[in-house]
C-alpha cells in the first residue's frame, strides 16, 4: 500500500531532495468557497459597483427561497449534465501512454473531416523476435482499412470497425501499419473516436478528432489600387446603445468625430422620449422603451483605469466559485501602455464575430456588465490601454450636479439592493453559469 505524505521536503524518486511544495490554492479542489482573500490593491466605489462586492462574498443560492433551493439545484445539475454531454467529446478524455509499451501510436493530433478518410500516422510495433506478430485496431465511430497491401501481411476485418494485421516478419507488419486508414462513418460535426490498439499482452488507445475545421474569416488589406485598402471607414462601424443621457451620447459622437469623421455610427435608442439625432454617417434606430439591455458600451472620459481578473474554481455538486480581483495578467508585448486582463469598465473595440460568439443575455436589461465578461471568459481576449481615452461620461460626476435624466438613468442602471433585477442576476449566476457564490477583493 502506497502512502503519500506532505512535508517540507518535497519527495522525488528515492531521495528526499528539498524542493518547493505545491501551493494549495493552485491545486484543483472539489469544494471551493468564496471566503475573503486579502490582496493588495485600491478598492474604489466604481470597482465595487461594476464588478461586484468584496468580502465576505455573495451566496447566489440566497436569491431563492428555502423551499425553492432543492428543486433549483436538481434542475441545474440535470441541465449541467446535459451541457457536458453536448460540449464534451472523447477528445477531452485524459489518455496516459503507459511506460515500456511495444506499441507506438499518435497520442494526439490526428484529425479527419466528418465522413471522410485519413491516413493514421505513427503506428508501429517494437517487439522481441518471435514466430508471428499480430496487432489489432478497433474503432467505434468509423471503419479501418489499408491504402495499400504489403506482401506477407494477413488482413482481417478490412473496411470494418475491427482490423487485425498479422505477419511472420516484423518489418513487413510495420510497413503495412504505415498504410492504415480510418474512415468516419457516423456523422457528428465535432467529436472524436477513441481507437483501441493492441498486441499480445499490451493495449493502448488514441484519439482521432472528427470535425469540420473552423471556417476562417479573413480581412485582407486590399490591393495597391483598392480605395478601401487603408480606409478604416470601410472596415469599422461604431455601435452604441443609449438610454436617456443624450448629452453623454453627443459627447461621445463628438469625440469619435475628432479622429474618424466618416466612420458610421449606429445608435440604438430605447429612451421613453427620444430626442432627434442628425449628422453625417449617423444612423439612429428607435427601440421600444426599456427594451435593449446588456450592452457593454460606455466609454470613460478620464484616464483612471479599472481592470478585472476573473477566475472560476471548481466546487463539485454545489456549484463553482467565482472570484473577481482588480488588476491584470501581464503587459501586452509591443504595446507598452496596454495590458491583458479579463474585464474592463468600458468596451471599445472587438471583432464582430467574437462579440456575437459571446452575445448578450436578453434577460439582463441595463444591469449586465460583469455578466458579459463572464460569458466571454475563454472566448474574448481583453486588453486595456491607459493611453487611449474617449470622451463620454465621467464617473466622478458629483451627485448634486446630476440632471433629472441622469437620476432616472441611474435608477435603471444601478438598482437598489432590494430590486428584483439584482435577484435576477443572482439567479442567473446560480443557474446559467452554475456558480454557488462570488467573492471580490
């Protein structure tokens, strides 16, 4: 029976060479918690308002009554299992190549398009001398065959999910293995087939990924005679959402026009009493009152920056833990004033296809900010540049200088803690994102 102990000397092999012990907070755990973890940084009111509360953390299950919680947990876990079934493939399975196996095979990197054929590289048998050599290959989502036959090799099951190859000479068998093909027969646009590879007393498995390669979306610079070659107006559209605060909108438009006088600006307006907007290259679309929400579109008018690092820790059946911290991960090479982070106060520029890949939750109206970046975690590459400033609305405006329109806007944008919209956000964190709690530093 093997015993594992933790001691100041991190044991390796047969010796007791001292070394760094693993940091417990970095190791995967099955029961996360949102307890306070102090970290250096300046806590500002805007940070708390946009990115959530600090210690001691927020329990999302509290958004449900005690009678509701068991049912919501059951429903969420059922949906989570269905989600994992949809998004996970056999290619996600951990495969460890055993030591001292006579079988050589591709551990990863073999890919075939749905219902097409690929030559399987890297198959070989390294075995001691014997009178006869045999290997077997078994697939589950396709068939196995050979592209060419080698003399002296017996084949059984060609064109079937199970293929057996046998020969009296090892070099003949290995030459034949170079021509083994896999044909996908069960259509699925993104999955994997785990192929079993075996010989006497040894077995292994490797994955063949089945998928359509992502279709590229390329934007060329144009030819030398192309009028759109360096014309940013033909490549960029500015889209913004407005609600009540027309003075801030006009400030934004004026700021954009200083540098990009001919870029198209699209305004989606769901104000109750819309004001007219006119100007060149400006499109003003009126929406039903209070309809459009969840857009991350504000632009700050001063150089103070807010950057947010997001992390999710596994929590087992109870749900995962979301943690928010101010700061960034690292500087962006080639751009000394820019850093890489996970969330920012304001959203300036993105490829349209990436933003659509994340999308905006229609259930969140005017209160979605952190939610957008959580949905985009792992999809968006977020940068923050402190030398880029676009005029819009200062967050340092004094309360007694706010207009009635701004006060009305704030009632929608920053609802009180008792408002049902905050309860809705907590319910979505709990169910949609499968979080049990959130803590911020």
